[in-house]
């Protein structure tokens, strides 16, 4: 794992990045920076931690909408073919929980200078 320095709302952060993941991480940083700057520039919220929480919620909501749209598009195709039965104990909730925990750890690391979100 290597570390890269990024800027979010004019502040530098040193983030851990898996090999080969730098383009995706930089794209994510760009999205977070844009979302946070948009909220800050609207002038209604000044505290960096509140801006971060609102930006995170906005991005998560956008992601949920995209996933729902993709699921709606994929549903007719899935209805035509039977879905394979999931293996015992391999629910998507476990995957979602692990992914959420990983994202929270990354946010905590990135915001370590400002305090943890959760």
C-alpha cells in the first residue's frame, strides 16, 4: 500500500492507496472535494465536519439512486433467467457492512486532523 497526498477544500490529506488504485482514489477525492466545496460555497454551512457529513450523505444518496436505476434496468434481464441460489452465510448484507466499515475507516483516516465522524 502506498500513500498519496491529496487536497480537499484546500487542506492536504495523506491517504493510503492500494497498488493500482490511484486513479480511482483520485477520482473519489475529486468528487468529495467538489461536493464539499459546493456546500461550503452555498454559504449556509461553515463547519468542515458538517460539510463533510452533508457531502457524504449527498454522495451516498447519489450512489443509491444509481444502484437503484441499474437494478431496475437489470431486473427484466434477471427475470428472464433464474438467479443462482446464494451460498449459506454469504448474504450481501455482510458485504455491504464490510464495505461501509472500510469507507468509515478511510473517512476517519482522512479527517484525523478534524476528528472522527463516527
